């Protein structure tokens, strides 16, 4: 199965080494990340050094080398958020869940990203969870928000209810 998928992707681009990035994007679209074994197969099939494939995967921030969590959590670490306590919020999340920024919890409940700025300085500090902005958060409120996240099976069964009651992605909520 692994080799079949990689071969299909390579064939789609006529094995053109100049199309390695789109091939890797297609591979990631299938899995949500770039599985190492499939990268090895791709490199071998394309007769491209594995270091080149990994160099591309590491250079572009859009590529993921590990599966994402069910929920995407983005913590703004910009200047204003930093001054208003973002480092303490990050420490609390990391300590509570045994995670590092850029990582995914062992149970794959969420992926934590620390970013330079989300452009919402007036709301600092800001955390975004699955596209929903939370402003004025504290370490305690951030942990409360994360502990209330549904598990993947709850998320799937509650999607229709959440969609009908939500005002839309990008809503802002005070913490």
C-alpha cells in the first residue's frame, strides 16, 4: 500500500524531480503528515538523495513530519502577547500536557504551535483553538479551554451540533 500510493503520486507528476514539492504536498494530503517510510520510498523511486527530500520537508513550515492532533492550538508569542504573559501560558500548557511548542500530545488530542504574531495585539494574550480566537487568556484559562476540548470521538459525533450552534470560525471569546 505504501509503495502503491507513492508510485501513483510520482506517476501523476511524470517522475519530474522538479515537482518534488507538489509530490510531497500530495503525500501529506493523504496522511496529514509525511510518513518517513514513504519519504524513503519516494527518494528511492525518484533516484533523489533522501537528504534532499528531508531538506525540503524541514525547510518548508507547511510540511509536517508527525501526525497532527485532533485540535490545533496556536499561541501568539508576539511582543504584546509576550509582555502580557504568553511565556507563562506556554509553560503551563507544556507542563500540564507534556508537550513542546510544535509538538502533538501523546494521545493526539492537540498540536501546539507557538507563532510570532497573529495580528490581534489589542486582544493580547491570544490563543487560537481550531480557528476560534480566545483573548485575554491566562495560564489557568488556557488550561480550562484545553481541558474542555472534546476527544476525537466526541468531536466527530458532535460536529453537526457544533456547526449548527456556532456563529462561525474566527469568533473571538474572552477567557
